[in-house]
């Protein structure tokens, strides 16, 4: 698992489209990440980074249902890596910079970037490291919570025959109906919007429910030590990734 810490922001270019992914990366050596919103609602993208010099995004788009957007990861700039995660903020209201907040994935008062660590939500986690010949590494994490289904798929991957690399992480199934009653969170209108893990560092009824329906995502922090687990992925031969947020509540 990647450390859940964050750093200061720096601006990067975001390409916004309606309905289909944007073009591949334009910066040599840098990978792209394309976000696709199939949740049936508007999402505000959020991102936090590890406290290892990784530079966070100062501007990420808001996506209506059916829209997509592409960002370029600054992995070839100093410090030569980018380690962090992306997530969908939901149920957001207020004015950016003043009183903007979200029911799920809240991370501060800005609509286009995070100013604090994120509140529990589904995560798409990455380790882009130019010094690691096997990188990028990636996973879908429901360790803290399950809010929306996430899948991560490599783009333009050249996979050798018989290789297990470049697989699809996560699954498109909505897991909220399987959430234990004690772990459920509801919107003010009574809609089930989040399922929060009561103990991220040990197996629980929450992690059992997540694992049984989505084995290709983390359900607790040390799941990658379990024999036969399918939690962590790597793909050294792709130009980038597509993160799809699927319909949940």
C-alpha cells in the first residue's frame, strides 16, 4: 500500500473531453492518466501524494456523467517519481475556496484540488518511478472505504506472451449493497453513499465482503501478504492508464 500523505500543489495541464478518452501523452517519458465518469452523477476529482517529494496537482477537473479527462503525470520532473492516489469526490456543494465541501472524499475547500488529506473513499493508487524498471505500479484500494467501483486499465500495453503484467485492477461491481450495516454512511436524503472500514489493518466483516466480491482490490492494508492475492499490478510497457469510476449508489 502507498502511504496516505500529501504535499504542496503545482499546476499541470488537464484535457477535458465529453464521452471519450483524450489523446496519449505528449511529454516523452511521462505517462498519462485518463479519468472516465460512469457513475451517473457529477464527480469532482481529487488527488493526494506521498510525502516523498511527489508534486500534487493544483488543478483537476469536474466531470459530469459520461465525461472524461486526461492528465500527464510529472514523473520525469524532479524528484523523478510520482506516488499518490486519485479519487472521486461526490455530493459536493458550496463555493470553491470558501465553503466548498463534499459528502464523500472531502479534502478541503477547493473544487479543483485537495488542501487536506482525503476522507474515506475508493482510491486508485499509483507508483510512477523512473528508477524502477518494473514501474508503474498500481492498485485499487478499498482499504479505508468503498464509495464507487473503480477499475484501472493500462493503455497501449505491449505484454509478452504468458506475462501476468498489465492486468486490470479493481472491478466495476457496486459493492455498497454488501456493506455491513454498522459500516454504512448515508446522505442527508437517506441514500447509501459510502461503506467505511472499521479497521484497515486487520481482517473484518467489511474486508470479507469486499474480497468476496472484488478480489482485484485491496480490502485491508496487508492483503498483499495473503497467498494468491490479486491486489498489486505493474505495467512497464504502457503509455498510461484509464481510471473508470462506475455507477455506485
